[in-house]
C-alpha cells in the first residue's frame, strides 16, 4: 500500500481524534515503519491491517465502520490532490463508472507498483450504478467510504449496499449505489 494512504490515515486520526489517539494506535500496532511514511513508498499491507485493528480497539469501532469513515476522508484528500478526475465527470454515477478505465489507469501511470482493486461498472443509469469490486485486500468497506465521500463531493445522498461480498464468502463484491430522493 502506498505511503500516501498511511499519511492520510494519520491525518484522519489526528484531525478527528487527536495526536494522542494516533500515537496510542501506533504504540499498539507497532508497525515496522515506526509510523514514519513517505507518500510514494510502498508499505506492506499487514502494516495497514495492524493499524486498522488498533484503531478499532482504541476507538471502539468495528472494522467496517473504521474503513468506511476513513474512505470518506480519503476521497476528499485524494480529490484535493488530484481534482482532474472529478472535474472530468459531471455527476457521481459517471465518475464511479470511470474509476477503472480512467482513474486507475492514470494512478498506475503515476505510481509504479501500485496495487489497486478492480472496480468496474456492470450496470449504470442516471441515478444508479453497480460496481464489480475485486481485491486481494478485501477492503470493500474502504471502497464504500470512498463512494460516500464522492457522493458528498457531488452534493447528493446515496444508499450504498452490496449484492454479494467477500465477507459473506462470495468470490467478489458487487457494490450497488443508488441516489436517494
């Protein structure tokens, strides 16, 4: 996982819960990096998993809640650094449908060795999309949080649900996003 994600996680915890919470989480997780990250370096996924588990224990959240909250925050962080992707798409559903073919393609050009999930739109309309999500990390809740963050950016409320999910012993996740109202 890229250091940029760890840096955003650090910022998310410090801004939302304080620097003492972040230090306590790092003490519990004891990451090999010591909690020192550079944005372009790759870090082992186990380091992120250990930190997420510590966040859950320290902040009394379940893993899904923690990843969704962070995903929402991460979207705003990434969009601030790379606003071109949302500026190219007039609405949330076109943006989500473009993730695999545009966003992920460009991210792979920028960051050698990045491992991204596959997130292809398999159904789409003006107020609905179904995304086929595959990842060895199985962090579909992070994807759900990123989607919620994108919905906030576009100024709409959505319902995010899953037709199938890794966490229910399915082979992939199908994340359904529907505009409310």
